[in-house]
């Protein structure tokens, strides 16, 4: 069954997505090391005018291609011209925000093409309100934009697969789907390398093996398509290869990509099964619907639309589980297919019977769904106390409000009231996200150590261009918030910077570096300007920092 979603359906999904993604979009400081690194490198591109090389301060940053940096630089330049905004993290998040909305709309189109307009709308609704896409929409990284390119490519592939038994179109019509596919692939490669082709390639391979026929793939026009990809990605790849004498490929492919495949990078090595276990949170509040859809999908596996979704999900998921390096968002490229299957199964009431195995599956699915969404809600309520030793009234109020609406959502779905049930599910998600991102997280002072430091520097710096030497605290968010010239050093070097940097110099010293700092300072006692305490969630340790100025003369 195929169908169309009316234009107003896409407009409604776009508005709803924006409403769900906007809370905290401006107010949250950089809350991930990678986000600060991406934003800072993009900021330096704007400052230097060098749009080929990628740098974080003086260090090269060759883990990812240049596409996201170009998008962030362009968005920030435009936002600055229109609003006069000084350096702010939200301008670098604009590509992720727009990419997430585009991914929602592309998911809805694909779902409608596969299972009908109503299923497409529900699939878009699930994507707009699932936990992991909401996080990525608020972060200045690659993943929301990458998802948009993946879903656009998969939409084109789905169209070709569903129409493979029809007469091949001629003229311009024959180029529409291939152009969408290869342009999306080229942009995806320029944003995050070959991940987009991994998803599409494993989907096509699985379908070819499953059907024992692959002739329809010729309609993708592979040779002209590869030329399109080369035209998009090759100019910069050649330029960076020449500029770095091959160092970019050695770092991005040899170290970053192969390092993730060979072992767990940056302490993120986890066993297979991690994504299955975390799915109950990442796809919440809809994760229990996905489990209920499994028997429905298995029974209909010979239907082209179901087969396409299974081929989209299973091979990629297995690859992600096999790779030792695991992050919660890595499986995001297969979520649109999961959403489409869940939506289609929901509209058919999951083909439910009253047999005992189905009742058991329903009980397990509901229990796991409640556990995932409930754990997330409780974590939001408890974090202010664990970090700042205070009870946040908004976080506390979220628990009964979200739990109550979620319970209504589950009950309505199980009773077959799909429209009102889905509305309740979206309401539960919207209230949780608005409270979490708009109120609870921004108010947890202890989490935002770099924000505290930036405020202390702004309040005490002797000169507008004061440079801070930070000893023992080297988070990328500090560089983004305090300034590119910020020096990341050890205790003795911080004392030398303070002594030799003139009247404008400042030093930020972690307690672990205090002894070395004071020993190097000698008899010239630095002036304590401010103290900052907090919890570094990247290291899992509490920290205490002191901001120093030059000794009084």
C-alpha cells in the first residue's frame, strides 16, 4: 500500500518539530565535548577565512569532513548579520535544528510512500518526538544533518524498489530518484564520511540477496551517480589532501574510523546488545510500539514495504552492534524505518489477538517502555540534587505530570484509540522536553563549569582581551566560551603566563594543579578573583577551580 500525505500534514509536522526542538535551543551552554569542538572550529573558520583547513585552536581537527563546518559557519554568519548576535552556541546549532526538521519530513514522506499517508504522518510524529533526535537537534554536531541525508537517500531507494516491476520511466522522470539519492550521498559524505552509503549499501545488498534480483538497482544510474558524488565531495577532499599532504585521510580514516572499528575509542568500547538495551530510552516514548510491531512485521515480511524497512534496519543495526565504539545516537539512521513499521502496525492494531504469547509480548513491551521513559524522567528530577544538592521544583513536578500522561498514552493505545493515544504520547514527550531543556538543565550550575568560568572572567577581567591560561581544566567548551586564545596548560605554565602576560593576564587553576602553580609563582602571590565548583560529567569527577589575577603591585 502506498499513498500521499497532504501538504498541510508536512506543515503541521514542521511546526510541531520546531516546537519540540526549540526549548533550550538558545539557553543551553555547549553540553558535549564534540559540540564545543565543532562550534569552535567553525568559529575559527569564520575568523580566519580559511574554509579548507579545520582547526581547534592551533591543533588540526581531521576526524570529520568539512561539510558541517561550512554549514555552521554560514548559519552563524547569517544569524550574526540579521541579529547582531555576538558569539553564541545557538547559531552553530541551526544546521542541526533544520536538519532534524528535514529528517522528520523525509521520514514522513518515506513512511507515506511505503504504508500510506496516515502511517507517514505517525512516523514523522514519532521521529519528531523521540528522545535521541531531540538531543541531536540541539547540538552543533553532524548527526541531525547526516540523518536528513540518509533518509532522503533511503526515500529515493524506496521509490525505486517499490516501482521496480513497473516500466522504467524515461526522460527527466528517470533522473529524479537517482539525483536525490546521489546528491544526498555526496552531501552526507561531505558531512560525516561514508556512513550514508553504509546504510543505503547494506539496504540494497540485503534486498538483492533476499529477492535474488538486483536489476532494479541499475535505475540508480551508478556511474553518473558516482560522478555526482565526486563533483560534490572531491574538490574539498583534493584540496585538503594537498594542504595536509595526506594527513587528513590518515587521521580521519586511519585513526578515527578504523580506531572505532578496531576498538572502543575514548572509553566508549561496549559489547553487542548495547543499542538494544538503550533503545528503550533513545526511541522513547515510542519504543514499546516498536516491540509490539515485531510480530506484525514478521508476518508481513513478504510485503515489499515491510521488506524494505527490515532491510534498512537489520544489517545496519548489526554493523553498529559489532563495532566496539558505541554512542547512543549511532543507530539514529535506522529509526525512521522503525517508526514507519511501528506506525503501520499501530494502524492495523498490531494484528493483535488474545493469544497468550501476544499478551505476554504486550506486557513486556509496556514494562520496558515504561522503564525507559520513566528512568529518563526520574533522572531529570534527580540530577539537580545529585549535582547541586538542591531540589528543582520543575524537575519534581515533571515526574507525576509526565508519568500520568504517559500512562494515559499507553492505556489509549492498548484500547485501540490511536489518535488520542498518539496525542497523549506527544504531550508526555513535549512536557518532558520543555521542562528538561527549558528549565531544569540550564539551572544546574554545577554541570556548566565552563559557563561559570566564562561569567567569572567577564566579571573580573582587567582588559577586554584578557587571555586565560587554564591549568588542569581543558574542556573544549572553555575555549569556545572564554575565547580562542585561551591557553590549556599545567600549573607551572599558568604561573608563567600570569607573570609574563602583562596586566591583562588571568590564570584558572584546578585544585590538582594548585601546588605546582603556587610553587612556580614563588613569592609573588597571585590575587584570587573568583572560585568555581562543579561536576565534570565528561570525567565523572567533581572539580574546584580558582581564577587568579596578577599580584597587586
